[in-house]
C-alpha cells in the first residue's frame, strides 16, 4: 500500500524556484489526500531513511536520470519527472515518466505505485460487485468456477496445468494490463469477497472493435450479476477508456448470452468464424501452429455509444 511519495530533484534543478513551487504544490495536494509527502535533496539520506520494508510502500519522483538508476538499483519504485528544463534526460529502467506533476491526479500516483508493487487496480464497484484486475491468487478460484462442464460448453477453458495458467496470467498482467490499461478482470462479490466470475475487454486479431467478454460461475448465475457487471463495464469503457463502439462474439448456440447482450444494447451484425484454442493445452508463450487451429461459429454483435 502506498504510504509515502518522495520528491527528489537532481542537482541541476534544486535551485529552480519555479520547479520548487510545483513540487511543493504537488506535495501539499498529496498530503491533503492522506499520503505522506517528503521533499529531499539527498539520495543517500533517502536510502538510509528507508529500509527494505519501507521502500516497498514508497514512490520516488525525480527529474534526474542518475538518481533514477541509483534508486532503482536499491529496490525503490521510481518515476521520472520530465519538464522543460530536462527534456533530454533519460530515465532508463523507470516504468513511468510524469510530465506536469501538479496536473497528475491522486489516482494516477496510486496506480503507478500499484504497477510497481504488483497490487491489482480496482476498476469499479457496483452495488454488489468489485471489478478489479486479476491476480495469480485468483487462478485457483477460476479452476473452481470452470469445474462445472457447463462453463466450457460455449467458451474455452483453462490450461490443463494450473502452473501454465499462472504463467499465462503473469504475462497477461505485465503485457496486457501494463501496456493497454484494460483487459478481462475479476468479479468479486462485495458481501463476502467470493470470486464469482470474470468480465472485461479484449482485442481479438482480425477485428477492429474492442470486445466485451463475461463469465459468471454456475452457482452465481440467475442473480443478475452478469448484467450488473457488464452494464458498469460498458459505462467504464465509454466514459473512462473513450470507446465509441464495442463488439461481442457469442457462440450461436448460446441463446442465453445472446439475449443478455441484446438487453445490454448490442445488435446482431452477422455470423463469423473465430479461431479457438490458440495456445493449445500448454502455455509456452506462443500460439499453436496454424495446422492445429480450430474455429467456431459465432454471432457478432455490436454496441455503439
């Protein structure tokens, strides 16, 4: 959990009054949000003041490439700060670089920290559900949800080996959540923390529109959870992610899901053949050979915002 943000300007900018004013305003804003904000001019002092445990609860903001490399090497989470006086500065190894830091909202500081620390982003909440990024700990719950044969009647299942699924999920967190900022998320029931399903957006090869997908475990079906989650996720896609059109692909035999999508505002636009089982039974970080690919017939539906 993020507890401290450390502002550490480099030696070239420590006497810059305008930059100092920006840093002080940003520090005051974070303090008002309940985060301890520290302004320092000494990287060595920061290192000595934060042991390994405290470093994992802190985020360093610096406009120095040298300080960035040094503190990353000491297991700090570091964000570069680029401004009009250091445009050529390199922040090698930093996952993120901020521009005008006094325009960065509190949520962005938290989410950058969470990317470094591996904490899942909370996407949204409904009356009964928390929609959040998936963690490796969720994988075991997914096997429980997918155990009922009806769950894979109309969609692909998990890898045979849970360790393959965890490897896949680890790559997904890094390469999909980390780069795209969205994906398929976990549905958690607020009343008891139970993982009840999955829903979110994906990008499928061969299609221009982002795709909505969803799954709710059998014991949680017929309680309105899928509709509740998908309505909120569609609103999030429109209002936060800026989507103006979303598609969904549903197996033509899956009448229940087709009707649900119609209630969500989707309209049928045609039938398509969709490649399935793209990774085979084992996850090795690459698709199966084209000769081993299989295809299913799906109804394509779109929702225009």
